[in-house]
C-alpha cells in the first residue's frame, strides 16, 4: 500500500522497534569468539606478570634460595610487634595456587628456606594444593606437616621492613629500597636480608627526609637546578619527546607537542608543570648515600656490628668508603679531601689526562722511528737480538691481605658498606681468615636463586601441563588425564546439558530476540534446582516467543544488571 504524504510505511514502526529492542545487557554481551579472544589476551597479560609455572611446590627441593611470599590473610601480624607471632613463607607456586585470593607480601629472595605451605605454621583452612597427601595418596589437602627447623625469619614476614620497621604500602611507597647481603640473622643481631630505605641507612628518619625533599610549587622553574633544603640538588627538565614512566613502551608521558596536536585543551605550560611534578616522584637519594651505579651489593650496619671483622675492608678496593648512621658525620667525611689510594696490584683504573706526562713503562721500548736519510742496515743492526721482559710474579692465594689493609675506622658510630661487583676478589682467603668467609657463602661466590620453569605461552605444540597454558589447554590437559569411565560420564553429561541449553535458546533464535545476561543467569539458577524449576525456565522462554509473535512492538526492554 502506498504511503500517505509526509507519512511512513506501515511496517516502519515495527522495524524500528526491532532495531531498538537490544537491551543494555545485550549491548555488553559477547560472542564466543570474542570471549575466547579476550580471555587469551588476559591470560597473556597474566603470563607476563607471572611468567613461571605454578604447578609444583618447592618443598621437596629442600632448603634453597628462592622468592618467598608471606600470607597476611592466613597469618595476620599482631598490632604490637612484641606480641607472639608465627611467621611463614610460601614459594612462588603456592602463592598463586594455594593463596591466590589472599593478601600477600612479596619478600623476594631468601636463602636456605623450605616452603611452609601445608605445615603447622599455616592454618589448616589453607592446605597445600600442589603436593600429594601422604594419607589419601591424592594431590592436595596437605596440612599439619612440620616446618623446616632451619628456616630463618625476620620482620619482613610481618610486612615490616628496614631499620625503621615501617609497614610497606606499595601504593604509597616511593623511591628504591636496597636488600642487605644478610651476614647475620635477626635473632643474633643481624638483619636477615632485610630491605632498607636509603635515608634510614644514612641516619635520617622517614618523616625528616620526606620534609627535606618537599618543594613548594612556586619555586619550580623550567630547566633549572632545584636545590632543596637538605642540600640535594636535582635537575628538572621538560622534554618534547615522550618519555617512559612505567618502564613499558605503552606507559609514556605525553609531550607538549602531542598535547597541542591532539587538541586536548591542556595548556602547554600546564603540561610542562605536570611533567615536572612527575619528575618529582623520582625520590632523590639522601646526602651521603652513594650513587646507584657505583655499587652492586650492600651490607647494613646491623650485620657489620654483628661481624665487625669486615669493617677493615671499608674504603679498600672492592669496597666503598663507610656510610655512617649519622648525617653530620657523613657530611664531614664528604668535605675531607680525597686521598689517593694505591691498589695492591699497582694499577689504577682511572687516571687524569695530564698523567700522560708522568707515565713510564717498565717494558723496554723499541728504537725510535728512523729518518728517511738513515741507513736501514745500520739501523737494524742497532736493535738487540733478544729482549728480556720482566716477569710479573703470581700472587700467592695463601698470602694474607688483611695485613696490608688500613686500620679500621676509629669512630664508634655504626656504618654500612657498599660493595662493587668484584668485591669477592679482594677478600682475604688465607688460612687464618678464610674461616670467617666460610661461614658466609654469599661472600665466597655469587648465589643462585631458584626459578620455576617458564610458563607455556598457550601456543606451543607440546602438551602443556595442567597448571599452565590457557584455560582451553589446561582443560584439554586435565581431560586427557581422566580415566575412561569418568570421561564417558562427563561426555554424557555434556551432551545432556547441550540439549537443554539448545532447547532454551531455540525460542530466542526463532523470534530474533537478543539473549541477555539476566536470561542466562536465571536459566542456570533454575537448572541447578529441581526439575520443576527447569520447566518454569523453559515456559518463560516459550512465553517470550509467544509474546513477540502477538505484538512485536510491545516487547519490554531488557534491564541491564
């Protein structure tokens, strides 16, 4: 029938109603392909954050150096540190598989430690799910095992760190903390591989240091040097290039140019000031603290006081000068003129440009270049037939190096020592002093920390383990390990469920009505109930179909949830 003038076809309202019938819930729905794609993307991000497999507990490996976690959900620390507390540390795999939904504190590397998961140090409500239960012979449900008696604990297991014993808040903490080599344990006066704030190493309190680095906004100037009240000088620069802020390629500060081009409405001067504010987030090191590039290791003053024999190495090759637990003393030492120290091997790693004039070689030099007018034969005859080179005597490893070290600092103020990467080469290993090193293997050689195998990426052709890979791969791996009877039963249940879901979705497919999340949720709630509930869910689905056939224009919008 032709449309009237200025009107519309009679079926237009019905078509419009169909196009607008998709609810808020269905707009946010996904196809199966989209869901799988998003799931794989999330799993890839998870593998990047947790790159190692987490299907094997390290307890069976014995005492090793490994990354540990403390579960604050299972063992909440007491408000008063003097109250009794049972600490416990779990390995990387158990932190995910057994305590994945708990509040954890990452302790990083601890030496000679056996995983406490499944032991009496943790409540029975949090069993180890990765080890085999000796009673049942099945994997999981392991509780009540005796913890390793040689495990050593410190305040880190209560989420307290440094000499200030401050609780660590990753959302509020700024700056870098440094882990001590840990010559001593907490119970014998050492620190037990504790992590330290730079300001606490040099004798500043946390509050005092935070106030000293505060800077009024009005004092900020572009491209200038800002000198703080504490004497810290920090360079502030504004760049037109996009600079990384989080270590990743995608985490970048917007540049002034990009903001103007994008038309974000942000003034370039305001953005430059914001860039300066972000620069201020990089907490500067306190006065007296060495540059991070100058050292590789660090021994705190607690461990040095516990083992004072190492004090004599401060300021010698491989060891930086002492950093005192006193800002005034550090400042006075910094003003003292540097005294040139001669290394034991007679070589200097650095020299000034004008030192070239004073260099003398012990090796005899060849004759100077001859002039063109010289007779080659006579010149060659003047060269000695043999040249004797001096032989450098080999160092006797049994020779005592301590006797050549300067005396220890006379000050009674505790101090910390920072060590270079090759400090072990300069330690005395003579028969008299080697026993001092033998008690601390970390001083003899670099330690190896255990790392679990890398997780499968979900795309390898090899069969993935049950605890790794994508959810699809893990499901297939689990299914392949099921016995034949259970597999047949599972297939029958799946086929039965498939028929029921198909019958539920059929009316929606015939009517063209979108299936919302509330429909699926309600259906499976009924499916988990009795048979009468299942019939009611089916009747509702049929009712939706009949209502659409009667009058498609009067269908109600689905409510979002």
